[in-house]
C-alpha cells in the first residue's frame, strides 16, 4: 500500500503527529511518500535524499 503526505499539514504541532504516523505506517509495510520540503522542517541539516532511509520522498 502507498501513502503520501503533502505540505498543507506542516504547521505547528502537526509535525509531531506526522512523525508518529510515519513510524506507524512503516510497521505495516506502507510505502510512504513525503514531499521533500517536510525534511527541511524536521531536519534542516540533513539533505532530503538522506533524511530517512525508511521513507521515499518526491
């Protein structure tokens, strides 16, 4: 199965809940696509290509 997360949800505390969601989806063999601007918010020092090996980004 596939899931995608887009930029309109990257506000305030939503980032915390997105991380929880990503971790839960990873347990159930979901292929998760995350818009790479998300990585700039959670880990600005890490390039989007290397941010999370578990997840793919656009």
